[in-house]
C-alpha cells in the first residue's frame, strides 16, 4: 500500500545517544496528555512502526507515538523538536487541556543485561528497538491518563466531602440540585474515559507478535502500578457517584415533602372556605 506524506511535519533531528562501553547515556522519554481525543486518521507514513498507537521512528533513536485518547509520547527528542510535533497536531486535539499532564522517564541501554525496571531508576533495556519503545510508551501514556483522572476525582472529593460533612453535622442539604447532577455527569465521563478509551487492563497490540516483551510490560505495569491505580480510581468514582446520588435523592425527598405540605395546606384552606360557605355565609346573608 502506498501512503501519502503525513501532515505531521518533522522537525530537524540530531543524532541520538551513542553507545559507550556497552551502555548509553540516558535516553529521555516523555509522555503528555493533551486532551480528550487525538485524531490520528490520515497520518499514515512509510516509516511508521504501528498504527495503534500511531508510532514512527525519528532518525536512529528518536521515537514518536500518538494515542487516540489524547496522549503523545516522545523519546530521544529535544524540547524544541517535541514542540514542533505538538504544533503540527494541535488542530487534531479535541477537548484540549489547559495544562498538559506529564510523565518523564529515562532509558539506558546495556547489551549485557536483560530488560530491567528498577524502582525509581532508569529503565534498563538490552536493546533500543521500536517494539520495546512501544511497550514503554503504552505504559507511560496510560500513566498520564490515570494521573489526570486521579486529579479530577480528587477535585470532586473536595466538593462532595463538605456537603456530606454538613449533612452529617447539621442535617442540612445543598440547595442547588443541578450542581450535584453536574458532579455525577463529570464522574461518569471519567469512568467512561478510563474503561472505553484508555482501557488500562488491555495490553499493547505489539505483544501479540512479540511475546518475549511480556516480561518488560509486566515490570513496567508493576512499577507504575497501573492496575492498582485504575482499581482505586474506579472505587473513588463509584463513591462520588453514590454520594452525589444519595444527596440528590434526599433533595428530591425534601422537595416532595414540601410539596405534600403545600398540598395539605391548600386542601385545608379549601375545606375552610367550604365550611364557611356552608355554615356562615347564609347566616350573614352573604
């Protein structure tokens, strides 16, 4: 299949790190969450490594990966080169974030060792190949997506907590039901984003062809605690939804009670008028 030239412009790229004595200077890999969606259609090019995510090499050690859920990963590029790629895809971002979520890691190459992911240290690879970079990029992209949604849920808790505390201490409910419904909607968006778009539990497609990279992915997944963070996030989303739903139910019950009291008062007034008409109006010739 012949591909047309991609609309992503390629900044000038200098040579990547060089190997010295079996190891290299650390290679920086940077993941960013840009927005809700990133349209990758029409970006196909002859030198691409994968289509999902859309990834391609830049020079010898440079690497770029675009994820449809709004994340992008760069490896072996300078800041100015990364900015060039970000500018070229700016129009393809939907729901652009006011400030990007960021995750940075470093990779070293040592041909004498197997792939290692030491806690807090640089990722150690036996060989710098695109398939290994795809595995690392997948984990880092999921990590920045989780970090963003963890931050959003944290903000929701800061809203819900005083409402629940006020209810417990004073027995008073919030007056604005609409704000509570907005909170439920926002938490549903987070839940949908993580389950349908990011899909933390799904392994990268490259592992179907490279089973030998399963161990690297497992180690990366453990280091960034993807499953644990996703599970905790799901529990927090459920807590926010349950709390907000309980508050709206109580608000509705309170409104129903007030409506019932109003109806009872109106009925009492109507009965009073009827009694007056029956017993007092004829007496006074009214």
